[in-house]
């Protein structure tokens, strides 16, 4: 039970608490135990899937590791065929628990979406950045609402 408690809280904070409340020998042995526990920590983070439809992009972030992480920021950068930035949007992320995946949905700016040819998705997660690029099809930009553009760039009325 003691090891389960250690595994589920920030190890560095726990070490500081023990240093203030323990003698040197206990802290030394505890540091060895904590370092051994950290060896078994795996952080396999990835962008598993990106789907674009109805003017929204869904970014599925997977945690194949054995410890949670925070996907701090998800950003979507749209550019034309020459690399010129057309739009830059995003959202704040949240926890991605060990062995699970979370899908973050971001609305694309519709008029700018039609002008973009490429999309770069970036996920910042505790000091690491994951990224994926894809070619944008203008038919994915339509939000499906009456009065919106169809894939031919015409206005439906």
C-alpha cells in the first residue's frame, strides 16, 4: 500500500516532505526505492488519429505509458500550398490517463479553412511536442449548416 501511494503522487514533492521529516538514512533508502520505481515509468505518447469533418478537427491523443500526463495545448495551423499561414487555432488540453486516449475537438474557422491546403497539428505535453501534418480537403471544412459552403465553394441557399 505504501508503494501504491508513492506511485500515485509526485515523487519529488514526496521526497521533499520526507527530507524535512526524516533522518538522513531513511531518506537515502527512500531515494533508492523512488529511483527504482521511476525506472519502470513508461511515457509512450502519440497522436493516434486526426479526423476532420463538418468544420471540426478531432485529435485523438494516446497514452501508451503507465503514468498519466497532461496534454497542455493542442494547436492547429492551416497553411496554403506555399506555406503561408492561413489560420492558427487551438484549445487547452487535459489529463490523458495511463493506457487510455482522449479526443480533443477544435472548430476550424470556416472561411479560412477553405483557403488552406495543409494542416499541422501540434500537442504540447509536459515539455514534449508531438506533431502531425496532413493535406486538407476543402469538403471537410463545411459545417453542414444551411447557408454554408459545399465542397465546390458555392453558397447553399
